[in-house]
C-alpha cells in the first residue's frame, strides 16, 4: 500500500490502480486521529477513517482492494474492525461500497432514499452506472445482512463528545449525502473533480439528475454556513481548501 501526502501526490496522481493512504491532517508521533485510504478502479475511491470518542467511524467503503485498504487504515490507526462504531455512506454506487463485508457488524448509516440502491433492488438512473450494473452486478447486501440505520434528512450523530453531521444532497443519486466531521466535508460524488479540471457539481452520465444535484449544492452551501469547514473532499479523494470563494467557484461551473 503506497502512502502519500494529502493535497499532494494522491490528489494529483492519475494512476487509478495505485492505492495510497494519507492523513488529515498530518500527525507524527502517535496513531492519527483520521486516516484516508484510496482503493483501485477507474478513479481512486476513498475510504476515510476517523477516531471519535467511542471508537472509529468510516466514511464510504471504496472499490477494488477495499478490504486490504481498510485493514491498512485500521492498523495505521491502532484499531481493528471491532472498533468501528458506524459506517456512513455518501451513496451506494459500486465504487463506494465494495468493502461492506469487512464491516458487516457495524451499523450502516445512509439516507432513506438510498436504501433500495444499497440492496440492489433498483439500478442507478445515471446511464454509466446503470449499464455497468447490467454488465456486472455489484455484490451488495440483501436486506438483513447488515444493519441499516436510514435517516430522512439532515441529521447529527453523536459519538461521545464527537459529532458527524449528515446532509442530504440528492441528485447524483436520490439518497446522496455529505458528511461533516473534524472540519472536513465529505461530499461523495455530489461534487466531482475531473482529472483535468476543478471541482464542479455532479457529472452527467454518472448522475441521476444533474439539475437537482446542482440545486442541492446551493442549498448545502447555505446549510453549512453555521458549520466551519476547512476542507472539502470528494468520494474520489480529491480535496480542496474550503476558502471563502470555494463554493462560488464550484457552483460557477
Ligand atoms: Zn457515484
């Protein structure tokens, strides 16, 4: 597993098959409080791990090589699978859920509108993931195989003194969510970052409804105002400092 620095090699790398891990922020002499690993696939899919007062929470579950990446991330944090208190899914496209069997004993949090997709009961509406499902079905859990704790709108989850704020941002998929923890917003594929361009709203082809996705980001920007965030990361581990003009730049595209 290759390791590299956030906002440097991982973000700039176009080498989709190379997995790497990085810390947000860098820490030197003890297990990090947060750690992000990327998995393989046409774009590197992120698994983010964060220590909370009661254990470890995980955002998204990656794609190719997800179980190994999870093990590497947990080991780096001095933790094990049993320490994972919760999984938060930004959405249930195949490239963000691959590692579900490894954490099947943890509760899975997602927006109610995403539950059918997570169980493979419906196909994505975006033509690229829809055709991908017709060619090769994703291995997804049947009802009851994992504990799903669905929420229907913006929600705050508490883990002792720590919080994870969840925001419903429909459009890329019906139940797409963004999560704010430790000053970093994990926006899933609600924000995309093409290899040759800057961050922009969810991309056509991959998304159910790009108009709704763009509107969701406008609404999200307003709902985030009371909640400071320093970084915004996509589900493919592209991160940007959330400076004063960040949302204007994203929404201007
Ligand atoms: Zn997606």
